């Protein structure tokens, strides 16, 4: 058994994982994010009740750049007080157990590889679509992080007049309609034609993001996750249409385009960090 922790900008979730099953789970809404110590205290609070289980370690996913070896996190998204936190050292010294830290999207792709829709796939790219866009990669059955744990950040690539994640994320809907993706999803479900049209346009941008992934990495599978992936049925068709001019048709026939099915998959992936060791170079 291991403890997995998923730190988000709003909540911290932690769970005891045994053979891919969460047997006990806690969640806490983050408060006082302007204080580094206050956030650390909340992290300890959400983990502490789970240490009654005989766990071999704690894995933590954080939305930030991570020094994986030292367990230091930098500039954590939506937690302004976490500019540089020696998280591994702090948590390890408090709980006296091994701790592993990695980026949250890397945890997502690890979860899909070990327990999700892409279980056991040797080369895999996971893309999370929510407020922004993130991606993580498995190559040769191992997590690939790059030298600075920044590999796969295709959402930050220049695209049209902005960056890719500004078109493949909730900001796309805010700028186009003044409402976030969740609102536009509900409107599309209710049959609002403007909302349906926006989702179709959104799918075109997702398709172009997938083309970038295919040209750059040529994986066996791509898994879409994150809150916006729940609206997949509204952008699936236009996403596939945007792929029709891909230069290598045989690649399209072979790649698996999958959608995550588990809401706790990043937490499961975080728990697997205790055993998994990322590689810097292929």
C-alpha cells in the first residue's frame, strides 16, 4: 500500500492505494494560500489520518515544475506562496517515510499507464484539458520528465496569436462567450446552438494539438483527461476532422485516441511514484 496525494489549486486529495484501488480517501479545500506554512499544514492534515495504514511511502503530484531528485517544487499553479518549497524533505521528515514528488500531469499519465484506459501501453502521451492544458509522457514503459521535469509542455507552444493552451482550455470559452467550459457544456447539453458551435470549433483546436503530439512523439496512444474531457462527445467529431490532413494516414489508423474514465486517476498515479523512477534521457 502507498499513499497518493493530488494537490490542486482548490483542493488537496489523498488516498491509500492498494493494487490500484483506493481503500481510504480524504479531501480538503485549500485556505490561506498566501501562506506557505498554512498550505503545508493543510497537506499534513489531509495525509495524517491515512498513516494508520501500513504504507511503504507517499507520492505527491503538484501542478508545478519539480526537481524530482531533490523533491523541490517551484512556482506552484494557483498557490502563490509556493515559489520554492523543499516538499520532499518537509513531508519525509514529518511522516518518517519515503516520499516522491512529481508534476500532476505526469501523475495523470502514470495513473493511466498503470490502472487506466491505456494500461500497459509502452508509449503514451496524456493530455489534461481544464483551466489550461498539460501533458505527460510514457516512453519505453517509463515516465519521461525531461532534464527539468518540463518535458511535454506543448500547451505553451506558440499557436495562432497566443499559445496552444489558450485555445485548448477553458479560457477559449471565456474569451469567445464570456462563460467557462462547464457553463458552455451545460448549455450544449440543453441544445443551445451557439454552445454546440463553440464546442465544434474547440474540437478543431484539440485536433491540431493532437497533430503536434503525433508529429513530435508518435506514441501508441493519446489519452485525454481533465474536466473538459467530460464534454468529449461535443468536440469528438470536429477533433477527428482536424486530423484528416495529417501527413501519415497509417499512423492515424494505428494510434489509440482514448478518453480517461476515472476521476481519481492522478491520485492513483501519484501513489505509484513511490515505486516508479522517471528517466531524464531516452
